C-alpha cells in the first residue's frame, strides 16, 4: 500500500464518483479504477458499494477513510517538518504566548543573540494551540506556551511551574488584608480572564483551577489580552489571576497578592517537533537552564 493509493481512495470517497475524482487527480478513469481495485484486493475488503449512485462507502470503507485522512495529514506534516529541519541550523524561529514575555523569555532571547549572533532568531506571538500547528507546518522551530496539548508529532518539556497571583485594584478591600488570598475569596468578585480567543487558553486554565475546587466565579469578563485585563483591573472592573512574573511591573494602580493554594500554578512549556535533536535546540535549552540557575528558579532538567 502506497500513499498514492490513499490519495486516490480519498479523492473517490469525497467526490463520490470515479469520473469526478479522475478529473480532480488529472488522471484517466481506468487507471484510477485499477488502483482502487488493487487497494481492495490488498486489504481483502470492499471499500465502495458497487452500483450505488452516487458512490457510497461500505462500513469498512468508512473506517478506512477516516484513517486514510489522518495518514495523509501526517505525511504532509512530516514533509513540512523535514523541510524546516534543513534550515534550522541557519536560523531559529520561536513562537511564544504573550505572558511569557513577563518572565525569563526576554533574557533567554537576549542571551542567544549575544552568544550566537550568526544565527538569527525570530519571534512570533501565537497561542499554544497555534504553536503546535506552526511546528508541524515548519513555520517555527520551538514554542513557549502554558497549555498541555497532546500531539504525537510534538514533544513537550515542562520547564517549570510558575505560581499564579491575583491582580486587584488599589484600595480594594481584599488588598487591605495582607497575606495570601483563598480562591473562595475571589469567587464573588468579577473575574477578568484572557485571552478571549483562541481557546483553549490560559483563560481555561484559570477557570479549571476554580472548577477543581468546586468553585464558580459569579461573573466572568473575557478580554482579548493581558494588558486589557490589567487595564480593567486598574479601573475597578474586577480582579484577574495572572502569572507571578507580573510582580515586577511598576504600576501604582494595581496590587498583586499571592494565592493561598500550592496548586494554583501555570506551567511554562517548551514545545518542539518530535525527534528534532538539532544543535540549536540543545543550545537554547542550555541557555535556559543557565539563566534559571542564576535566577534561582526551580526546574526539572531534561535533554533535547
């Protein structure tokens, strides 16, 4: 069985006609029919109901169609990823979610440019889900995100777990308490979450923290991005849960407070193509660990 057999079969299944499929594939109908017949003989099953108009798949054909689509999609991803590997030693394309810019990522990128000036690095803002697609399409070489998205073609390294904190407007009654806040204290407050799209996102991560404790915020305000959320907090529209790295922001209209919950954390995840062991990715991970050591950041060491 070859990829062309799968492409021919999928075309016939989608067009529901050998004639239209042959036109789409730019081949004559008799060779197409012979290819499908060979495929059926190899599988030992009938894929199409003979005599049906329009052409219909058998039960076995429907099963095979779903898997054939997946295999063709993986073959296309493999082509894009392999082509990208041939360029990765000459430049490094990095995807990132906006919240990582408030943590260690800027220092990591700056250190790379200092140490490897002959290997340009480009930055692309995108959600974690978009990073997975971009990795498979060969648009980026590594992504920094916060969501655990499973994909057999992508490998993840959880660099660390960052604590979450609450952003409150100055003068808020909860800000006057001091110490740490319980999530139950926040359930009655308007909760500002971000980003609104694409989903799933950090917003869903925050909501799941409440749901895991059988809590549900009474009012949820969804906004496009982090800076809008902070602006609304400063305006007194509500509170927001954000990564602890935002503590370093110099704002006199927002008060950050810790959360009294050891599990209120957000992972920082480095994603790359499965089986991609390029030298550049190893160099990048070395820089990350060196900077983490210098900053006293707790992490679990892995290798590319």
